[in-house]
């Protein structure tokens, strides 16, 4: 829509006023408005300094024979890959994988072992050419020689490396000439040009021949955005989940594709010396291999009946014999935050079959552990559960099951696990009590591989799993006690609502960023509920907030607070509410429904679902949750909009958001702040420049946590 036509839109004032705020300077403008705020609590700086000492492993991969663990460590803005012995771990004998370029101030990550375990592929911007530094490339490390070689010379964003089962090729997701990370969490581009048409970047599958270094696209449609993929066991076919571009918007309507893979006309650029001794780039192509296949739609959930109809799909995995493809299907609000049931579909087409119907859990990740066995990682309540399902019986294998009251993961997929041929595993474990470390070994005999954070101890209180009922539902959440808890004293309570809504709070060590855990260190009870709409209790529970945002889930939370108030010495006059994303919406909406909260902080929230529908970059996610588009049923959107009930608000509310947030655009926060100010409710709006839905700038991550801590300390002072 042309800028001149904005005057016809109901949202035009919000955009114009919002632009004015940006022109004044996103943070300084609102700082000037609130100079009367009290001095910062000195405990907060000390707490943030402690959180900043955490060393964070980010990826882990166990070799096929289970002998070696590759893991990456982020430190001081850079990341290195380490190799550790999985059987007899000794930190003093760890090796660091180098590209051999001599480059400094760069990063290597995403390690993936070859099928024979002799090579390790990884992504690094540690290139020999200084003009190429900052651009990731694929490298190959040889376990026998200890040396690495650069395989690619590409320009763009590289992600999700995967070896072909025959070890001859490495495929990955690639956005050519990318200007930003793919996905809705990253900062959106500033609005310019023809919206929705100019500058659209498409993520596709690219593959590199390991022997020659030559590469080619293996998802041929230049408009089809690919989110995940998986090689077939014969290395000649591939399955992937994809949708038309723009990619950040259409994952919720993505389809499952299969396709044969060829390397015809595979090309690559290589450095060469001419007869005058000058270095130049030459393009080399090869014309062997089978022709590239045509993508075939294996599954479109809009065209199937039953439990999968119109729902989302993720994590496709070929069976060992290539006859079936397993995947996760369910109601999911964000790509990457996976949860649902396990399905099987014939690789030649047919009806999908739910192999976990009625399961009181949400499957997040899985892999084939045998011809008829699926090893899975799932949310159970607020815990992480690893098990294996025998497809012949449909039952779990007891000796292959364990529950961790903590967060686990191995890479970029939620609850991912690295599995060896020997059925040993490698994961990163983290909880409220324990900082993240790499563990590996047999499921029931895991060994701690790293000791990065042995000196870190929680400065917050102990944890308790809380369960209660509301109506027909059993609900679960986590409670952190105040530090130095004394049952004879009364303490304030902070309720921290998770994002999603399709997600779950699982115990994890906090970083320097927004969250509820640090409040425990300042003397708060911190309540982190998993109300209806969350993962962990099956699809019926996850789908229970459809067309009901802010009602059943809020009542679940309030019922949980009632339970806490009866059991613990909570000061009812010092209760606060906060959350980010969907939690930000719940904060905005919650203060319109109850005056129970003394103060609130809404991070990247949504105040008006009707206007939000036309402002965000991911509107496709809304139809499964609201039933129809806003143009077909505006009333269901208005029913859950905080702005419709704004005159009921009495709670002082801090509002924070990134100026380039595509998931929960800043005008939603501006609208809420503007309304509160007009109604005489104490409020403050802080807009962070060049930030998307997930803040990247360490200074901003620190600032938003510090501001929120100070807001609650100021608005809920001790008597």
C-alpha cells in the first residue's frame, strides 16, 4: 500500500505517532519522560555481572562410534569447536578445531560428523581471505590429520549442515546474498520499496560434493522457502518442509515435499594462478550425476482429515528402509518451538497415521533408532523426557526412558539429541540449579564432558514443581523460592508467563536477558506456569486455548496463584506480572481483567489482535488459533484484545519492545502505552533500536532486564 493511502487505515495514527517516537530517539525519548524514577538497586548490577560469567556451549555432536564429542563454546562474542573423549573425558586433553587460516575474532560452529566418523563438517567465518571474514563457509576437518579445508566459497546465510548417508555430499539451508538471518525472530528490514515484493530472501537447500567442492541447489524452485530437510537412506532422495516465500510468514501453511537429488551442472568458484602468476577466480562445472528431480507434495495438511487437519508439521525423518517418513504434527505457534504427536506417512504418498494418539506429552524431537523403533524427546509437564517407542506394539521401551527436570538440547532444534550408532547420546543439560554443560554416554550412565561452569552457583532460591487443577485440566508450573528463604517472613510474588503460546517452561540456567529467574535472587517468589495452550500434556491441552486467548489460560494462572497463596508466605499486596511475546500479551490482557497485580512489565506484547493482524509479518499463524481471519470474524479477535478493556487497568506497567520486531510489532506496544497514559495509569515505553523479536545486542539485553528489575522494585516496595 502506498504511503499516501495510509490515511484510510484505522491504524494510520499509530504508525505516524510511532514514527515520531523513533525520530526522537528510541530509548532516550522515554528516558526523559521518566527522570523521576528512583535510583537503581545496587544488587541488580551485581546480579547481572554474575549471570554474565556463564560459559555457554551451543552445539554438540557425538561421533558415529560414540568415542568423540564435538561441541562449540560461545565466549566473548566468538565461538570455537572443541573435541572431547566421550568415554574418558578430560578437559585438559580437549582439542580445538581450527580452520588453519590464522584468522582471529571469528567463529566456528554447527559441527556434524561424517557417517564414517573420519571427518567433521562445520561452519566458520575464519577464512584466510580477510575480505571474506564475517561470511560463513563450510569447512571439513580430518580426524586423522587434524587439518581443515574450506569446501565452499559462497555469499549468504548457511545453516543446518547434514551429510548424505553415503558420505559423498553435505547439504545445508542457504539464503544467497542474505542481508539478515532467516526467520521471524531476527530484526525485520526497515520498511522500504514495494512491501512484500522487494528484497524477499528465500532459503533453499544447497549441497556440496565433498570430493570436488562443487555445489548446486537441490531444491530447484527459487520461490519455495525451505525450513527443514532430511536425506533419504539411499542418498538419492530428500524430504523437506517448505512453503512459498516470504518464509517468515508461511511456515504455518508449509507442506511436506519429496524429491530426487542430482548434481547435474554442479558448479563452484576456485582460486587459480594464470600464466602471469596472477590469482583469479575460475568457475568449474561438472556434468555427471542424475538429473535433478521435480518436487512432489507428499503432504498438505489442509487436504487431510482427522487430527492433523490444518495443523503444522516439523522434523521430517526417513525410515531406515526408505519406505516411510516420520514427522511431528500439532498446533505450533512458532517454527522451531516444536511439539505435537508423531505421525508416519508412506514415502510414496498416502494418509498419515498418528502413532502417539492421546499421549499426555508433546513430542519435540526424534530419530530412528532401528527399523521399528523411534527414539524421542518430549515435553512431559515442565520436564524433558527421553524414551523410545516400539512401533510394533505402540508402547514405550521402559529401559530406554528417563526424565530430566531440566532443559536439554544438542543444537538448533528444540530438545534435539545427538545419537551414535551405538545408541549413546550427547546433549547439553541446564537447569535452575545447574549451569549448561555437555553430557554424553549411555542414556542411564551419562558422563559430564565439560566443566565450564563448575564455579557458578545459583544466587537464587530452590525450585519446586507445582501442580494444581482448574476445571477439567491438571496444570503444572515451576516455583522458585526467594534467595535465603525464611518461612517466617512474607515475600512478593512475580508471575512470569512464557511465550508461544505453544511452548513450555522447562528449567534452565538464565543468561543476561529478560526472564523471571533473577527476581528470585532479589527476594521474590517467582511463579512460571504452563497453562492450557502449553506443551507437556498432549494435544488436547495445547489446543485448549483456541479462540480463547486470555481467558482459560489466565484463569489457570490465577488458580495456581490461589494455591501458592495458601501454601507459602506470599504478600498479596506485592504481586507482579510479566512475560515476553505471548507472555507480553498475557501481561497486557491480564491487567485489564484483574487488579490483583501491583505492577507489570510487558515485553514485545500484543494489545489489539485486530490491528495486529495487519501489522505483523507472520499473520498465517493466527488462523489455526482464532479459527478464521480477522476479516471473516473480527469479534473473536476483539474478544481477546487488551485495548477493548483498557479503562479497567489500574496497574503501573512498563512496556518494552524492539523497533524492528516482525512477530509482535512495536506499534502494538505503542498503542498500549498510549492508552494507559491517556487513562492516567503510570506507564513507560522503551523502544530498542535495530532489535527484532529476540534481542541480539548484549547492551540491550542487559538494559531491559535491569529496567524491569528496577520497575518492580520501585512499584512493589517492601513495607
